[in-house]
C-alpha cells in the first residue's frame, strides 16, 4: 500500500504519517458547542475528520478518536468577553443549561448518523471534566504562566516563546497598552483559563475553584480532556480552519507549557469553510441549513456528503443550488449504475491501487471519486462489487445499499406506451416518448423483454 501523507498545518507541508505508537493512532477532534443546531458547514469538518479516521483504519491502524462537547465556557467573543453561549441560549429559550446542551447534542448526533459518520471512542463533555481543567490551570500557575485579573485567571503568552507558531502570526507589538478593549490583559494574545462568575449563584453552570467561584475558559477543556484520554503527546488534532489563530494556538501554548513537551501534537489538520455568497455559512449570521432541512428539501444527506468530496478538505467549497443539484444527480446516477452491477464473486480489481494512491495523498477525495467513476464505467473490468465494497469503507456512502425507486404513475404510463410503440415499430413515437421521459428527469434503457428506468 502507498505511504500515507497528510498535510500538517504546523509545518505547512505534506508529511509521511508515522504514529507515535506502532499500529495505534490518538485522534482528537474539536466538537460542537451545543447551543444551537449544527449546520452543513459545521458538518463538513466532521465529514473530513471521519474520512481521515476511515483512511487511517483502511491502512490497518487502530484509531482512538475523542470528540469533545462544549457545554460551558465558550463565550460569544473569542476575546474572552460576552455571555456564555449555553447560558445565553438557556435564558432565551427558558430552559436549563443542561436541557439546552442535551437537546442540541441529540439533534447533532442525529445529523451525524444521517451522514453515516462513525462514532468516536468517546464524546467528552466539558462540564463533566471541570476538575481536570482546574488541575491543569493549577499546574500552569505553579509554573508561572498565569496571572489574575478582576474577571479571571489568564495565561501570559509572553512567557511562551513559541506562541503563534501554528498560525504564524507575529506577536511583536501586541503588548497591552492603555486601550480600553484590552481590559487588564498584559498582552493582546493572553486568554482566560478560568473566569470568575460576576454574581455567584446567578449562572446555572459554575464551580468552586482555588481562585473563587467561576467556570473554565474555552481552550482549557480541549487540553485537559485530550490529555486525559490520549496522553500528553498524541498523533493528530483536527478542527475547522477558524480554530487555527486563537483556539488551537491557545491549546498548544497551555499544553506544551503544562506538559513540558514539544510538540504536544504531531499533526494538526484543518478543514476549510463551506462558502455562501457573501461569506462562510455560520450560526451568527443565521444563514444556515441543517442536515434535516436538506431532507425536507428532498436532498439525501449522503448526497450532501458526496458533494463535500468534490473539493479537497483544505479548499473552500461553495454552496449554491447548481452545485448541490449536480451532486444530488451524480450520487443518484452512481447508485443506479452500481445497483445494476452483478456480483461476479471476483476479488478487487486494478482500480483499488489507484484509489489507495489518491486517499493516501492527503485524503484526495475528488481523485478517489474519479477513480470510482472510471471503474464503474469500465465494461471490461471484473471484481467491481468487491472493489466498491472496499472503497466504501472510506467513502461511507452506502454504495451497495439497495434503494427502492418510487416511479410516478405518469412515468410508468409513458414508459409502457413507449414499449408498445416499439413493439408496433412506431419508432417516431417511441423516440418522442423517450425524449419526454428525459425532460422529466428519467432515462429509459431497452433491455431484453422490456426496459429499465433511471432517475437522473
């Protein structure tokens, strides 16, 4: 099998992947903040992470994936200001923070399943790991990386020489001056490890700590939970590209300071945005579409998943009606073609090696899809079913699952009429009915004893 190469955001290049422990991979994926529905832009990141896991497993590696659930500490501003997103949603909807978190996590999991994404070894909830987060802040305090302000305990980024190495931002000149928006921060890049409750007892989620009643900052949860389940040095960390400059930069700073190890994570991988006209799809703009809403529009969630494979996970993907419509039709055609392939009982064919070359080249899914199409169209090759089955271990598109096509009565009538016209050798009428069927989105093919229909 070809050597697996992955693009590492930290080094800005593709590298041969070598696990820390032979045959095993520790994989941490930044998960959802469960205050609202996840949209298809969010889900693109999880499709990418799932493909990564599937490719690792395809290569014979045992993958231990952890996905966090942020149910506390993510403020409405990445600058450690504003309201807690969960608390804000709870107040708006008249529910408890726990009810909000569970409701939107359940909705997220349903969409996760509809996309046929594989479950992680564990979903780790931030609110269930507060002690681990407190313990980590204490370590950082003991090592001299923290300072206290009137609103919390902050990480002093000037004490960490490598701050900015992931995003490659220069921090010279970022020291705090007298600007009001800096508050009491010593440096612009400093971030909260623990926030004090403004009015203890008012928040639904707050805990006692050595520094007073409050709640953990957003970044500390990922460091604390990943290290608990994957160790203080693990293989791969994934997330959306928007996490690079702040969230993941902060994770690195606090983790490498606490554990005294560099690198903390060997490979950092980030998925690009799903783009709408005028910007990325986001919850804050309200311009979102969920997986369930796709179904209401008649779009199979797996057709959306197929759509995400039309671009590299590192490249922006534009959402528009033409693009998603083309993907829906392409997925339907692919399934229709595969449904008519008979299993000849033969082993995988030559196309599998080409497929493996593509997926092991930094998860080249557009290339992998092209190989699949070339194979199903190749009338001479054998072993198609066995090859499709193996490829679908990575695609996760349920390519061999039979789907009953609901043929409208009008289409059945037109098709039967064309069959009669052909038997009467009325070729002109038969051609006219064929064209009429095509205009309605159906392709009719003549076979021995009758015909077959495909919905384009």
